[in-house]
C-alpha cells in the first residue's frame, strides 16, 4: 500500500502548510487587514501577475474575485513588459505572486507599475525578498518546503497561496455585501446561473 501512503503523506503535508499559514494571520508584520480594506474600497481593478505555477494560481484568483464582485483580471508578468502594462491604471491594485520573491520576471514590472501610479502587493513566501521590499504591501504566505521528496515542485506553496487568496476574495465579497442575486448576474450560464436567475425573477414577481 505504499502508493496510498505517499498519497496521504502529500495531502497531510499540504493541510499542515495551510494550517501554518493560518497561524500567522494575526502577525502584525503582515498587511492582511490593510489589503482587505484596500480591495473593499478599490476604485480601479484588482490585477494579479506572476509566471509559472504562480501565474496559474493568479489566473484562478482573478477569476474568483471577478465572480464575487471585485473587477479583476490576470496580466502575465512577462507579457506586461511587452505592452500589457497598458492594461493597468493608477487606480488599480496589483498583486504580484512569487513564492521566492526573487523571480526575475515577477520583479521586472515593479518599477513600471509604480511609474503608472498603481500600488503593489507582494504575495510571497519570503518577507525578506526583493519583491517584498520593493512592493507597497506584504501578503506573506510562507510554507516550509514542498510536498515532493526533492522539495522542488510547487505544491504546498501553491496550495497555500490558493487557499489564502480564496479566503481574501470571500472576505472582501462578504464585506461588500455581495448577494446571491449579484452572483447570479455574473453566472448566467449553466445550471447554477439558471437557478439563481429563476429565483431572482420569482422574487421580482412577488414585489
């Protein structure tokens, strides 16, 4: 049963990583509370950037924020340096994701983004990194190593960022009073959208 032992070990490792991040939420050196307030009161859009696995997580988080009431999208860090910076305005907040905080592609847009006038959140596992030092706010998601035996494949780190990002999105959504009807407006397709819109129509008829 070695295969299942490996499977369970990895799952436990990832669960522990998320629990460790949760323990650090009240650490005053993090800007969690400030970042929540910034997003709730944001006049522009919430933009995620990154490369590799961090980029994939950023795409997912942008989609989650967009679907729960916060205009959001993903800009690939490399493409940003070749014209996509034009998607960013001074009223936007950029969340730059890099576990090490030293990924050169993720560091490259920092100066141009600041030149535009937007603020940057470093979503990183390393508070002493270049990304953390050059950004305006720190959203630290630190894990001790990865789940594979070589400590190489982004697993615990990417899972922790995803969970922390989802938690941020839902916190902002609830604070903004995002309703089930609002959710239905952004999800008109599929069975879920049909149910929510049908319920909304029935409520309207009863008024």
